[in-house]
């Protein structure tokens, strides 16, 4: 009997990116996607046991501690999931020759200036979340596992916990809403990130086949950190204006809140946010052959999906 194909191990399946990834990855064969109850990523021994048992051919790790403000008081949890877990996954992956696809964030940067950040720019996280994600990047890289890290920003989708869904809900309840208009970045649809992962797996498996190389060797050719966010830049205020206008067009009878632009200083949060979260994504296009769609196109698709599901 032929051997069963080695599975893909996917973490964070109940999250935005993990949820988008599950159906897409299933096209490649078996996917093992443990929930938090089945694999607690804050337990390094549990991670080791799980990977050794599953023997995956890929590890895709969108799981993360993403509560940016709460992280300021829950440092231990944030570092366990964002820094230790990717490192342990990397160690186990290196031992079995499985490549790792990992996600990181614009919050690794200090957020000053107006120039879009490049992968080679100096980091300087402003808070615990960014610091923990940066340590995860460095920890994974040090393990020697073949890996790609996708730094993304402002992730949203038709489901899950995100800015677009929160604002849409509140905009139906309130007369007016104040939205920060001095932080610049790129909204990124979870499905676009999932398609990027599919592209990466297809590209490297094809490369391995063509060159008679191992998957690990093929991934090493493309390995490194890539910025991957929706194309174009905007502010939270303009992003909200865009999708609330689409919602209004879909439901002309519904009253939506008037949106008012404010400065970050008028909306203090426990964790400081970067003013400049723009990510330069040219490397993704030139080296990996994938271009993220314009953020407005993806928002339009998400709003159509929300309307279709209503
Ligand atoms: N969201 C953003 O705006 C944003 C921006 C920049 C970068 N990123 C990065 O993009 C990636 C994907 O983010 P996302 O938006 O998909 O995140 P998300 O929706 O918050 O999902 C995170 C997932 O991680 C899981 N998780 C958290 N702690 C865990 C633990 N101890 N054990 C097992 N699983 C655990 C969660 O499980 P439960 O479902 O059980 O909670 C959830 O499924 C992350 O690396 C994140 O840092 C996100």
C-alpha cells in the first residue's frame, strides 16, 4: 500500500487567517488543524509531542496572541505564544525537515516617518505585542528551519473579530463615531493572506519537483521575511468611510453613524500604535511572484460576502 501523504499542520484554525486557510490547504491533502483545546501553544512540551506525532510536511502558523492592549499586562502569555511557540515549532520543524510559514506584524516597527517600511529596516516595537512577535521572528530564524515570515497589517474578513465588523455593528447603533485618522497603513483581507500561502506552497513544491530538490531546499531558496499587506495605503478613518459607504449602498434604508476623523491623541489606548504602519511589499512581488490586491478591491469583496450571508 502506498504511504499516506504527510499532512500539513495548521495552527490558529479558529482565527481569521487560520479559518481562511483551512479550506484552501485541504486542496493539498490532509490537514491537521488543532484548536487551542487540542494543542495549547503556550505549552512547549505539548507542541513538541504534537509535531513528533503528526510528522507534518509543512507547518503553517497563523496562531498568535493578538490582543494588542491586553498584552501590555499579559506579557507572559504574549511571549509564550508569539515568541516561544514559533521557536519551538521551528526547532521541531528543523529536526524533521519541514518548512514553516509564519506570520508577523507591522507592529515590529517604531512607526515613525512616512516611508513604507522595508524588510531590511531596523525594528523598534512600541509595545509588548510587537516585541513578542519580533522575538518570535528571531527565534524561528535561529532554529535553522526553512521558513518564510509574512509581516502583515490590519487584518480583517467577513467573519471573526476585526475592525471592519466592529465598526459596521457600532455604526448601526450610534449617531456618530470618531475614528483615528493619523495612523497610516494597509487593510489586509485574511483570504488574500491565505491565497499567498497557497501560492507559496505551490511555487516551492513545483520548484522542488523541477530541480529534484527536497522541499526544504526549495523553501530555503525563497526563505526570509516578506511584507504582505493589501496594496495601497490609507488611514483607519478612510478605511471605515470606504466600507460604511458600501454598507450604506447595500442598505439605503439603514441609518449609519456619521464618521468623524480624530487624532490618535484623542483616543488613548494601553498600547501605543505606530503612526506609520505602511509596509513596502515589493519584495513579495519580485521574489515570490505574488502581489496583494488593492485593499479597496478586497473590501468590496468582503462587503459583498457579508451582504450575501445576511
Ligand atoms: N489581526 C491583525 O490585525 C493582525 C495584524 C498584523 C499581523 N497579524 C498577524 O497575523 C497572524 C494571524 O492573525 P489573525 O488575525 O488570524 O489572529 P486571530 O484571529 O486573533 O487568531 C489567532 C488564533 O490563535 C489562536 N491562539 C491564541 N492563543 C493560543 C494558544 N495558547 N494555543 C493555541 N492557539 C492559540 C486563537 O485561538 P482561539 O480561537 O482559541 O482564541 C486563534 O485561533 C498572527 O500572526 C498575527 O500576529 C494580525
